[in-house]
């Protein structure tokens, strides 16, 4: 995840609201209030003096009449309590579900990413999603047409019958009413998705049509960390900002990956990845998603901010990450990345707390918190 020129990779409380969250499209412009949708846990903005609030009513009331968009704008103006955007995905190997629930609560989050729901295997129930819903967590739900998360992963093939796909997906959404639907996982990587950008775009559009019809927001599966960073580097190159490109490469890649640029085959592979990444960005924009989702395993907070700038410019959408994590166990990096997430006002940032060859969990195999987990918990408590 950490190295931007690597083309593939291996592996990968707020109580739930009493009614389904109100869906508001964020498709048109980043200035829409959906981009301001933070809730409990974050610092509360100062409330305007009452005379200013009353003077604002002629501006606010017509927007409220338009529906939820006005509600979110009113909340931002009136200073309603806001939540922090952090959630978690927890490893299940060796941990039973009650321990995973307890560990998530210990970390101080109320947003959870359960195991993926595989539509080809849908029988009407998904135990992991049900368990965390019953425990009071808000669910960010990843749905895949087929395939397996692994390890080792088995890639998804695109749906052959979109009508059947939409029917099954509709049943899943009606059953669990997630706060956000995530469509597939790292769709740019052949480890997780076998289709072309066009095929993924068709699946994503179909999924969002179903989600929106049921009042649920949707997003893409999450562009893999190394590719999205490579796109930032490429953007600097395209704009003839060689010094910025070189600096970004230095901060985000290893020497072995930098050597790829010195070989014809390496340059070809990088070029193919960039072409695919740009094609996916175009599909995201056309599919009607509400956020643009990316994954992040690079410890440099400035690089994270540069990536958010790229994604906003390329799609016109508010970025989120349903998978952010570390390759090591440095608690200082956890705090720096979390602070940058708040500074960037990302609506969702879900930490990947699983031990994998290229990722380290916030917790030990018995569920107790590592130094990184304690840093995560401390940050949440203080914010």
C-alpha cells in the first residue's frame, strides 16, 4: 500500500441512528453541505449570536424547504454537534465476534466496516453485519458481486446480468440499511477485480441507482493506495512541475520502486497503471457516486493532502477513505495521519486493523491494543 509505483498489493461509539440516514447527493459540487457532514466527537463550531442567526433566517429557510440539503446547511450554520469521521475494520482470525465488538468499542469508534457481502452467496443473512448492527455500530458496507477477500484474495468478475445484480443488491440494502454502500474493493487491482474500467463503471452506476432509490449514499470500492499516489506524481509531471514530482516520489516510494522508472518495462507498467487509473476516475464521475473513495497506507500526511486535492479536481467529489492503515507500528504516524484527516475534513476514515504482509493492526491477536491502538484511542478521546 505504501509505495506509489507498486501496481498490485496483497491483502487488503456512535450508536446507529434510530432511522435510516438521510441521503443527500454530493454529486454536483463540493460546496454542497454533504461535504460538511461531521457529527459527534469533533470540535463544535461556535454558535453565531442570536441577532445574526435571526438575520440568516431568510437565507436558511428556503434551503430547508428543499429538503435534507437545507438541513445539513442549517446544521453547519447553527453549530449542531458534529462527529469524528473515524471507524475501523477488525481482524477476525483468532478473535470471536464479542471480542471484536469490545475492541472496536475500546478504540472509541461507532462506525464499523464488516466483512464483505458477496452477492453470489447471499441467502438473506450476513452474520458479521448483523452482529455489529445489533451492537449499535453504524455500518459502512462493502458489497462484491463474487470473489473473496482472502488471503489469498479471489478477484471479482463483473455481473453478467445487471438486472439480477440490482435485485439482489436491493434485498441486501433493505435488510441492513447501511449508512454508506461501497461497491467492490480496489477495483483498479487485478487481485480484486477482473473487469475493465468500463465494466466497473456499469456495475457502479447500477449499484448507485439501487442505493439512491432506497435513500442510501454510495461510493466506489476504493482506489488502491499505490495507484492513487502514482496519479498524484503523474499529475505533477503532466503540469511540468518536475521538482514537486521528484519531491513527492521521494516522500512516498522506496528505492526499488524508483528504479522502475529507469527501465523500459517499468515505465510501461507505470504508464498502463496510470491510464487505467485515469479511466476509473472518469467512470466514477459518470456513475453518480456521492463520494470518491481511496485507500491509504503512506505515512506522509502531506502526501495525503496532495492526494485529496487530486481526487477533488479529477471528480468534483468529496474524497473519503474506507481503508487507511500502516505498514509498521509507529504510534506517532497514527496521530499525524488522524490529525490530517480532520484538517482535510474527510467525512469517513476507517482504519484497517488487520495483520497482513503489508499492514499492521491496531490490536494484538488477543484483542488488546498495541501502541498504535492506544494512540488511536487517545486521539479520538481528545478530539
